[in-house]
């Protein structure tokens, strides 16, 4: 009987050893899977057609000048983000919201397709050619002009035209300011014909369109059959491109200088929408995605 009990105690000890070993193995496996086996995050939601999204963006021309953004800190930082003349301040600044693939598209095609596939937090640079952007510029609104411009010394006109141009009645012997160049002009009236003699000073700096400096190079009172010739040099160079232009009284862009060719001696005034006819670059960050279907 005692011998049998001894065998039972020996079996019980073996059983407990197996249980302890099993617990140790389970603990080791648990620790391994908990701390050592790589975890796979759930698949990130990526923007697709039909999703309502919000994106932050900085839009630039190919020369790096910012023409638009959704980010206030970018808008206010002209040192790091130099602005194009066409850039407009607005408030508040907030991400752009739109539905991808809407019909009609809520944004230009290149921007819409470029945002597809992004997950929240993803950043991407989207290059949008003009055919996927705002289309070609209207050639009837683009004018190439000489950097050295000839201006008549003597102008003749009717009294009504004078009043409309100079905002004053024509009186002989008076001096008026040229509404465009700003230099003085002397008025003479004879038989209802008004003659205006432009009288700038050689070397004088003027501000055409109120947009940039130009210098009076020379004056030849008898040139061009007695009409006379004033040569004005527009002080524009390649650094002027997209940086200067003219705005209306309401702040809308009238035109911008979109090219300066020093070799050809020309500059280009573009009266079309500033983003038309251009390759546009957008630096975008996906902020929010809402799956609508």
C-alpha cells in the first residue's frame, strides 16, 4: 500500500511539472506575440471618387511665386513664400472642401485626379498642365510691347476728347498732368482744335499703369514729321514677371506682366485670367476624408 502511494505522489509531481511547463510556454508565446511579432495597422482610408475631402494646398506658378493657398501662415509669410501679383488676401484661411469626381467637377481636373489615392496626412506635389487646369489663354488679351516705347510730343484732339481724357476743360496756356505718364503737358486751343504738348524732363522717372518705373530717355520735338518723339524705357526685367501689374479700384487684377524678353526688347501684358494658359503646381496635404457611399 505504501509503495502504491509513493507511485501516485510521483505521478502527481510529474503532472504539476507539465502544468508549470505549459504555463511557462504560454507566457513565452504570449510575450512573443505581444511584443515581438510586428503589428499590422488597419488599411488607411484613401480618397476615391465620391469622397468628400478637405485639403490644404499652396498653389504656385513654375517660377515658384504663390498665386493661391488655403494656409494662413503661408499667406502671411512673404519671405519664405514670395507672392505673385495676382495673389489676393482673404480671411479666414481654411482647407479646401470638395467632393472628388463630382459632376461637374468642383475643382480643376488635374487637382481632382491628383488628390485621389491620398490618405489623411499624406502630402503630394501635383503638376497641372494647362489642359487639365484652366485652359489656354485668350490670345486677344495678350499684348507684347516694346521696352523702349515711343510717345508723341504733340497730340491734337477735339475739346470733348480732351475733357474726357484730362478731366478738365481745354484752356490755352494751362498745364495739365498726363493721366497715364504723369508728366506735365501744355494746352493750346485754336479753332476748337486742342493741341497738347507733352513736356517731360529727360531722365525723369514715371510710373506707367502705376505698376513699375520707367525713365524718359530722350525728347526730339521735330521727329516723325513734326509730331515729335519721346523715348521711354520701361525698367522691367525677368524678375518683374508675375510680380507687377495693375488692379482695378475694386482690387480685381486688370493685367499682369507675364514675360520680359531682354534680347527682343519686349514685355508682355496679359489681361486674361492669371492662371489661364499656365502650368500650375500644387503642394497639397490631405486633411479629412468622409466616405459618402
